[in-house]
């Protein structure tokens, strides 16, 4: 797909919910980390679009009340409203950090651009993002609970928005800021001998050991996320995972300098 008539290539950055929040503690924002990442993104050349995860502002209650399964009882409706509110609160805090660091960020909720069915994107309009970019602003979207034609409501992950934006704009870089150095052959949080993989492709994915997820996440396992990254890699020059908790790594990635990371290759 052509780049919707774009000029300078875009950089697309995902701020993981595990980086900008404490996913184990309900509604716990990490302002210092988010502010630092905002400063690191200031050096981005050309256009910039940002996606952030919901972290503990979305996943904890969404998992508890099974919102990712869709509507099956009226008691869920109150929680849909609560999660919707909480995710907006996180989005406002992210916007504040970006604007305070001289990034003119504007929010685009997923439901303003996408139509969802059975937890997937049925259709996507890139226009709201294009209009913001054309003004020289930075569009920011996020994981959220959204209306769903089949399920009543479902969860749109930040990774899903990353894929749709990558398809529409074909960015130069798609960077995922995670709470680990990249992809390992085993869970580095439980195995100190886990080996960082510098490159991951579809064949590599089948060789990675699987472990139990300890924190709430309603958007799938690391393997599901990697499958989506493999798809994203088809629409950008480079797709990489860096540790957003390590100062300077996002900036190095944006500058095109060598950095501890994993590069995800197209499937």
C-alpha cells in the first residue's frame, strides 16, 4: 500500500502498558518514565505517531469482568464505563507528559477510526490520523474497550492499532517499548540464563519456550503479540523491540544507532 501521499517517512512508537504503568497495581501511572520517553522521542525526524497500552488502567478490571469476551451480563456494563474512563485518564496523563516535553500530541480514540467485529478490525479509517499529521501534530491512540458489532463490546489492543497504522502509513520504524530488552528464548523474568534473540522471524517463534503470564493482560500472550509484530514488519522498513525502562534506548533506536533490542522480520 502507498503511504497515503505522505512525504517524510513516519516513525511509529508503542509505549507498552508495562512500561508507563505498573501492571500489577490498579491505575498506577509511572510519570517519570513516561516523561523520559517523551524527551527521547523529541529527536524523531519526520512524522511521529504514538500508541500506548492500557496497562493497569485497563487490563486489571477488564480481565476480572471478562470484558474481552464481549457482553454476556448486565453487570459488565458498569465496568465497561469504568474501564473506558480509566483508560481516558491514562491517555490524558500520557498527553500531559508529551506536551510538557514539547510534543504537540492530540488524542485519537480507537473507536474514532475503527469499526470492530468479533474482537478484530472490520474496517479502519486512517483519515483522522492523516489530518492531525498534516497539521504537524502528533496523533496518539491507545488500547481501549470499544463497541463490537458481534460481541456488543470488545477490547482493542494497542498492538492492533499499531498494525492498522503500519498498514496505512508504512512507517520507516515501528518501535515497541517493552519492560524487557527484547525477545528471549525463555522468560527472562524467571530464567536468568534466558538468551536475548537479536532477530526473530516466524520460524524462531515456534522455538521460544512458553511460560505462564503473571500479570493481567486481556490482549493475548507474548506469542500473540509477536505474531502481530511479524505482520507489522511487512509494512515498515524496520520493526524492533527495545527496553523502555532503560534510559536512552528509545532515542538510540529513533536515531538509527545500534541498541540492545530484537528486530522482528516479516513473516
